[in-house]
């Protein structure tokens, strides 16, 4: 099983930067698959992310849809902080993605 990790690299994920973060995620995934081998699982590392709103949840959902169109790659979230967990739960992302410690 091939697992790849992509770090968000932002302190917040909200309406002000959701499109930029989505572009970062999709570009990183495209670079991984450029050789023709998509990873079996992509883990999005939320370490350092102190705030996320519904636009951030939508960003993660859009990334999930993006990778689903091109492969059967599973998506998980790592380092979900107590500050971001409520948004993840309100957006029901905890039902779609595996949340790793």
C-alpha cells in the first residue's frame, strides 16, 4: 500500500484561502501521479491548522472529489486539532474520511 502525505501549510483554512489551499492539494496530488501511479491513500496533514470554517470543509470535500475522479485513492486527515474538529464534524467529513491521530 502506497501512502502519501500532503501538509496544508496554513494556519487557517477559511474563505480567504480555501481556493489557494485546494490548488496546493490538487497540484501536489498531480505531481504524485505524474508517473502514472496514484497512491493508495493520501493523508492531508492538518498539523498547525488552528482554524477552519465551512469553506475549509468544502475545500477538503472538493479535494476528495478531485482525487476520486482520477483514481481510487482513499483520503484521510491527520493531526486534527481540537480547534478544527468541530468544523470537520459539522461538515460530516468524519463520515467520509479516516481521522488519524
